[in-house]
C-alpha cells in the first residue's frame, strides 16, 4: 500500500459477524480440547505450553531479525565477459544466499545470436561459464557485445543482460545523444527513450520481456513492453542501442535504464468470482436453511442441516480467503510480510483454477452426499453441524459461560476447519505450480545424469502434493479417512506451522548463521553419489505419502497406516527429509551446520508431538508395539 493511501473497507455487518464466528472461538478451542487428557498429562502440558510460548517468541524474534535479510535475499547474479581473438567467455556468478538454477547463457554480437544451455544448479559463490566462437571480422568501429543469463525464479524464466562496447580497428566519435527513462512493467508498461536519432534505437531486454508496440517521434521512442512471466518480481535494467555505419565506420551509441518487473499472478485475477455481497446473502440463506432443517426430525431434515452447515462454513472460508489481504492489513497495519504473503503466489492458482469450481461442486453434491452416504452419522456427532450450532449460540450470547463449553464433535469440527483452511489453498496452488514445473522440465529435457535426477526429484515432490491435496479435500466413511482427532495442543500446532509459509520464511533464520568459515570442494564422484542419494531419499518421502493415501494430512489422526515404509519406521518422511538436508549440508554446503541442526530439532519435535497426539488412539499404541523404530530401523 502506498504511503498516505487511505485504507477503505466494504465489510458490512453480516460479513463482520461471519468473521467473528470463525475467529472468536479459536483460543477456546485449544483450552477446551485439553479436557481430552487426564490430570497427569495436564501437568506435563502446562510445562509444554510455557515452552511453546517461548517458541512463538523465538519465531517472532526470527521474523524481526531475519526480515532485512529476506529483502536482501533476492536473486543476485553477476556477469563477466572475457575476450579472446576468436572467442568470448561468458561467466555468471551466483551472489545470492541460496542455490540457483541457471538455464542458459547467451551472447549477441552484431547479427550473431548465440545461446548455450547450462541447466544446472549453482551454489552460493559458484560460477558457471561457457565459451562462444565469434566472428570479429567486421567493419571497423564500435560494437555492442551483449552477454545474457537466464535462470528460474518461482518456476518462471527470468534473466538479465550486460552490454560491453568493443572497438574493432578505430572508433569514430558519435554525434547523437541518448537517455533511457526508468520503467515499471506490471505486467505491461511503456519504456521511453530520448534520442536525436530515435528511429535507429532498439532495446536490449532481459528474457521475460517482449516488445508489443513501438511509437516514434522526432526526439523520443516509446516501446510498449509485456512480460511473458506469470509469477516474477524483479529489479533489473535494459539498454537502448543505436548503431549505424557512417563513411565505412560502424558507430555505437547506447544508454541504460532501470527496470522493475512485477508479474504477480494475483494482480491479474479477482479473488473468486463471487462478491462479498453474494457470499453474505448465501450465508444468510444457509443460516435460515440450517435453522429450518432442525425442525424436522427425519432423514431429510438431518441431511439439510448437515448440508447447510457445510456450505455455511465454506462461505465463511471463502470470505476469509477472499479478504485475507485486507484483513491482515487491518489486524497488522505495521506488518509488511503478512499482507504480502496473502497476496503472493501461494494463493494465485487456487483462486484462478479451483475455488469457484469447488464451491459450485459442494453446492450441488453436498446435499445428496449427506442424504445417501452420510445418513448413518447422528446429527449430534456430526462435527460440522455441532460446530455451526455452537458458534451460533456463542455469537448470540457470548457472556454465558456454558456456550464456551463446546462438545467434543464441535471442538473437532473447529480444529478441522482451521487445518483445512490453512493447508488447503497451499496444496492446490502447489499442485498446479508443480504441474507447470514438470511441463517445463519435459520441454527442456536432456539425457544427462543431473537433468534426470532433477526431473525425478521434482516428480516425487509433485506426487506428494497431489496425495496430500486429495487428503485435505476428501473425507468420507467409504474412504475410511474421516478425521478422528486433531492435534489438541498449542505446541503441536506451533512446531508444525513453523515449517510452512508464511512462518518458514523467517522462523528458521534464527538458526541460519555460520559458526565458522569452512569451505571444501567435494570430488565429482562424491557429488554424483550424493545427488543419487538425494533422489532416492525423495523417493522414500514420496513412497510414504503414497502409503498414507486418502489419510494424508497434517495435524490429524485419520486412521493408522502400517503399509509401505511405515512397516519399518513410524516417521519415514521426516527421516528422508533430514537425510536430504544432511547430504546438502555436508557434500554441497547448501546449509550452515546450525541451520541443519535447526531443521533436525524442529522436525524431531514434530515427530514427538505427533506421537503424543496419536498415542491417544489405542490402534496407534498397538502399532508402536509392532514398529518400535521412529526414524531409523534397528537404530532409533
């Protein structure tokens, strides 16, 4: 938001009430869920609660300390050009704080346009270079030698170019002037260049930009430029170049202008096709339907109540997600990262391709489902119906303590909604984004060891997101994946959310410090073996997700799984992740030792809190007897 801009809101009373209905009881869900645990466990949980509060403070401190680093942690590349008699060497160095996938290096000289594919990751401080054969036997004079690098950022191809003037023979003084104006491309913009010879001007642009229209006058030239990227925010530069041959000499005049590219997918779509007013009227209608259905003590009446409860909760979720950016600004006006998170790429594909279709499907299918497939579930045990009833009573009479004492199904429903509301949009956007990524990898396919491993690893992660997406959006007795319980403690929620956006952008930064300077170059054979090991570990990770099947989701107990890698250890996915990070730390130096220790500690705590939660289920206690090993067979 621009400084001085007035923040307007169109949140009338029904919408505000809807937000209160979902937000007000959150704290009490945790407090009352503790009744599930006996007196001895309450004493232990009290100590854990103190520890979890300390963790929250640490996360907040991490955000404060790490914010400036995050802003400075954008992609940073430098280009270097080395000239030979018949060749040019182009070198690109990664000056970012993390590894970078370099796609191609290029060189342009006169009418020669040369490009070589690199297609590999380079670590921080690492350099990649390519040699280009160039024909320098040209008309004497000054020329533009342009080097370029293209890389992947958020699965979009980005890049920049660097121009160096070179002289062949003798140079002739130029008589024209040039001035390149700053430009913003969002996702289209106009680049203006002032020159005494505008007709000769052309642009040298980075990879995601293309010229769509040109308008020339006596002293200036305007280029309408569009970005082909769908998810890219980049500060770069461009060059305006003027070349001509005068009296047997080639002349060059150029100038450089700053460029800001903002191709945020969320700027090109509305956050759902339904307006706030439409959703408010729908909410009021389903409140009426819920109340009316409760008057009829028969199968159809029960089905209507269940149907109305589900759609009403979906309407509230739709409103929250649609207005998440506005709400985050209202609740945290001094925060930058939270509003930016809700308007960032984690939600883009969810709104574009999924939300409205899913909402329509639920409107059409939830009533038949409730009538024919969920009729055996008593109304008083339906977690969504009891949640809506408890929320309504609390909203109407919040001063009465009895309305804060929710039933077990109502608490389960509230926690279930929070889990699905947090993780559901992420998984949808990640699946679609990974689909695009897999397609890009196929289009740029190469038969070499590194490219094959990159593709297989991405495929494993892709399958994992698909499985968990199905898990979050499907729940049925026929699938045997109904949610039995949700993590009841604050500590369990903290260590889980620590690992996901927006928190993981800052939560691990408190560990990201090098205790000592240590650098070594591992031999090629070790790097190859380590790359293969990482691919195998991601395969185990994917195997674990596929074994969970329809029961896959965080923070929930949807039934015990003892197949696949779960026959050998109880937390195979965490074992695989920690193994990947260990190899990346030791062999490739991607992480500091302290950061790896942070990964291990947090995921160890996730495993511990999950064990504590699942141990409330007698089936899991029996499973622990069958599989005594947590992360490593016969070791631990």
